């Protein structure tokens, strides 16, 4: 099964490189090489890193909150990152990309801390209510972001972070997304600790795990990853929710064993969404935020229905 998933991932990568408004086959060698190196390869790298990062973020948040329906899009993380970017545009309009990412990181981390505190305090009996609260929380943050943009007359600038879009990824304007790599590596090194974290604070304490420190590290990793992705390509929903759930149903919840599958599955699903968006209106392109929202939203509803049946 792993070999099949790796083969599917390789095929999707080749398809991503081949599909585009400018065909590589038949073009002059110099033009084809320029298109490949300046646009197609950077786009493929951004797609893979975004899919890996979002799916790993979903796993970490799900173990911190102990709920299978949580990810950056259903816990306010994506909306908080967008709000941070908009604030940076008004506070420091001439700031460089790293500064804007720092704002997105801080806002995402603060919003994630508050969300975790709310969920831990309320202690829902029905697990389906946890992502519902997250979606309401994210809606409040999104409303604040829109009000801030309207007040400062930057609604047009806000559109770039409302929907994920890889069409603007070119060489020299996407490299900050490579910050996802060290975050994923650290997540893998701490995979066993995050697995124990998902057993609850009491169990983690009895096993000698520093619950608060490990949870804080997880939220930092999530914030770095989300900020890097949002500042580069925009918000992409549901990838971090769907893939970890499917992998957990197939292989269980031992992250030391399943995290590579989660990462590979997240990259593959995002590639599928991107390829679909590039083929639906070829040579024009549907933003991946729409395709990922559509495909991921349907899968999310199916998972919610399954969770409600289990709780009934």
C-alpha cells in the first residue's frame, strides 16, 4: 500500500509539471527550461510543502485538543494568520515578507492558545461540537479581519489571502515556504510525545511528559507552518482534517509510524486539488482554495456524519 501511495504521488508530481497554460512539449528548449525552472518546479515544491505542512498541522492540533475534527481551518488558525497579515499591512505598510509572516505567526499562535483554552474549559461531551465552536471562532476572526480591511481601505489586498492560489508562485517569490521543512522534521522527532499528548493530560503526566511544554511546542510548529503557507499562497482549508482522519482509520494513531503517511497523503491530496483546478477551465485556473474547499468540505461532512453516528 505504501508503494502504491508513493507511485501515485510520483505520478501526480509529473502531471503537475506537465499541466499548464504553456505546454512544455513542442516548445523551444530554452523556453521550456525557463518555464520549468521559474514556474513549474517552484509551484510543485510549494504544493508539496503546503500539503505536507497542513496535514501535519492537523495531526498536531488533533492530538492537543483530542478531537479528530480539528485543523487550522476549523480552529481559527487560518483566519488569525490572515488577520495578522492585514494588521501588518496597516501598521508597517512597507514591511518585508518576513515581517508580515511574523505578524501572521504571532496572531495564529495567540488564537490557537485561546482556542485550546476554550475547548479545555468547556469539555464537550459531543466531539462534533468542538469543530463547530472552532468554525464560529474562525468566523469571528474573519469578521474582524474584514472590518479591519474595510476600515483601512485594503479590502482589495485582503483578497489575496481569502483563497489559496498557486498561480503566482514563481522563482524568487515563494522560498519562505521552506520554513515548513524544519517544522515538519521537529514534528516527526516529537511524534511519540505528541502521541502521548493525545492520551490526555493525566496520562501524559503519569508517563513523565511535560504536557504544557509539549502542547506549546506543537502550537508553535503549527503557527510557523500556517504563517509560511498563508503568506506564500493563501488559506487552504480541510487538508489537515481529511488526511489525518483517513490515515488514522487505515493505520491507527501512532504518529511515529503514521506521520510519513499523513505527510505523503496531504501532498497527494493537494496535488489532486491543484490539478483539478488547472483542468476545469483550462487554460484558465480555478484557485486551489475553491477546489480544496469543495473536495475537502464533502469529505469533512462525511466524517462529521460518521462521528455523529458513533456518538449516537
